[in-house]
DNA sequence: GCGACTTTGTTCCTGCGTTCACAAGCGGTT
DNA sequence: AACCGCTTGTGAACGCAGGAACAAAGTCGC
């Protein structure tokens, strides 16, 4: 049953996804072998940390030689579950939603959008990447028909919570939220938050702090 | 000179941005007072952690009462540097770039895009949010004219590094990269990486791990 | 066949982030 | 004016992630 996989830290999982991307690029370029140092610099991490990350999936390199690109790629892909294609639904086909629906990076990583939804009647019926935008009323139907497990929210903030409620009611267990609000959901539902403006604000703060020591004010 | 601000942890800065957003919403809703518990649940964090975050900017609450919404909002805004409007340039006006350029959340947080750039001649001249897309040749000119300090990369991965080089050469010190590649830049340049597909992959892994214990394979 | 070099896998350690728990302080009430 | 309840702010402990150094192992050269 549960084999030699106690648990992989979340931070490691995020980096494994990066390694997988780099390895895929190397394999397409014809490379058959990599060292941890080279792979680490391509991924932007520390070589020792990379080896520690890889150690979570058991020994998969050859000492004195390095890692076989194709083997390691398949190994990581299997652990991350990229092999099985995952059905996702996307709610909110605005600028960001359209960008997400058309982002090629998802398709090549085992994710396929099986339903694009929007509440605005004007958007319903539009074709995005060859797929029609559906009305929210069809949500449950599509989720059950396609066995989708992941929902992506790209709506305005004020409707995100109600969309989240509908997604959980439809049976989805994983939700990725791009709306700038904290969502409340049942404990068995994983909610991950991505706030684009927060990243920009952290960057601005670091720049301001390094650029000049400003006084905190009276 | 350096007043009572030794340094604020990066994780705290990211959360301060979230608190600022929540507080702005509360102020618009007419609220004048909040407790740490309420603010924490609205932001999706632990109350004690919130208070510790706030302690980095000195005492700013009243014991037994809570925090004054407007005062705390202004305090955080000043620390994060939201008061001064920051000029940003955006390179790569594809689906994602268009979404970023039109995202209202940036403007209300002190960020304004002063230049939209794309290498494709077909895109140059298009109006995005009332602003024309410019050719890459005008990059240095716009950066120096507007004193922009932040660059956002939303290009395909294969040109991201060269765009990064041009941005640093133009004098930008902070770069936010949405392209799925690790960028190399001089040490004095802050580079932050946002990979949308990584978030989705972590979510899928967590769901797979919890949903069923899958064997690691032979 | 043996030695030395290269590279992985692991272990230790340091530092940070998070959480819990308590003391201090302020407002309201009697 | 004094007491009581509520909330903040801070101190300490726990757990985790990151980095560096070391040992194991396999290959190449002689």
C-alpha cells in the first residue's frame, strides 16, 4: 500500500514542478545526462537543496555521473501525477481567465480545462481556445460528466466566495483562487490563493527598503 | 536615519499587503474599528500571527478595544510605500500581459504602468486600457523619462532572459517574472518569480495524495 | 587490477517562521 | 474611585526549511 513515501514537503513539491519543466526542456534539447549542479542553476536553487528534494523519491542518480534526464523526468512526473490528465474547470472568463485558458503551459503538464464558465450572458458562447464559454447553470452537469477535480476562480473578488461555494457543492476538492479575497471552504477542500498584486507589492517594498533608508515618520 | 525599523520579514510584508486590502474594504464599508480576531479571519491567518506582524510597525492598536481601521490602513500603506505611485513597465502583451495591464488591483495599490512593450509589430500600436503598445526600441527612452523602477515580464519563456537583460541594462532594479524560466540577473537586481502552473501542480499533488494512497510503482 | 576523481545521498547545524500562552493596559461599570 | 472583562503586545517553545560539510559509491585512467 503506502510504499516508501511518508510525505513530501510542500516546498519540495513546488520545486519538483520546476525541475520537471527544466528536465523536459533538456530532454527536448537532446541532453541525456545532467549533474545536480547544472540542474540546480537552471532551476535557480541550491545544488544541495536539489539533491535533498530528489532524495524524497528514492535514489535516482548515479554517483560520479549524475542523473539520466529521461528517467528523472519520468520519475518526477509520476510522483506529481502528471501522467494522468486532470480535468479542471475555470470560472470567470475575463482578461485573466482568458489568459489562463489559453496558457499552453497547463496543457503540457497534465491539466486540461473541460469547462469555461462565466456569469455574463455576453460572454457565454464565445470561443476561447476552441472551447465555448458556458453559463454557470451548466456547472454541476459538466463537473459530474467530466469528473473534474480542480476548480480555478478568476472572477472579481465580490463573487469569488459564492463561486467557491458552488464549486465545493459540485464536488470539487481543490480550488485555485486568483481573486483577491480569502475564501472559506470546508476542511476537506484545498484552497490555494494566488494574489498577483501582493507579489508586486513585496517587490516594491524590497526595492524601497534597499534603495534608501526612509524614516518611519513621526 | 534608520528609525525603529530594523527589518521586516518578507513573509510579513506579503501578509501586510493582504491586511491592507482587507482594511481598505472595511473602511469603504464604513467600519471604524476592528479586532485582531476579525481581521485575521478576514485575511485567512492566525490572530496571534497577525498581531506579531503588526508589532513590526510599532504599537498601533488600543488594548481592550482593537485597531482603528483608517489609522492602521494608513500606517501599513506608508510602510509598504503605497503612498508614492510607482512607475512600472510591462513587456509581453499577450493574453497574460493584457490581463495584467487591465488589472484594476494594481492601480489602486500605487502601481501604474507607464509603458507596455511587445516585440511583435502586429501588436505595436494597439490600445490596452487607453495606452498604446510600444516597440521594444523605445524601452530605454521610456524608462529614463518616467523613472520607472519595476519591470514585469509576461513574455514567452524563450525570450524572457534577453528581456531581463534589457530591463536591467535600462536601469531597473526590480523585476517580476511570469515566464516559466529562472532568470539570472546581477545581485543588485531583485527578481521575483511567479509560476502559475506550479501552483496548479502543487494543488493537484495534494489532492492526489489525500484522495488515495497510490503506490510509487515498481 | 588498483587508485584517484567526480558526483550523489545523507547528516548536522543554523536560522526563520509559526504557534501557543501569558502579562500589560485600557474602557466600561458600579 | 476601584473593579472586571476584553484585547493588544510580547516572550518562549516548537517545527520546518535551507545550507554546508562529510561519507558512500561508481567510473575513468593507469
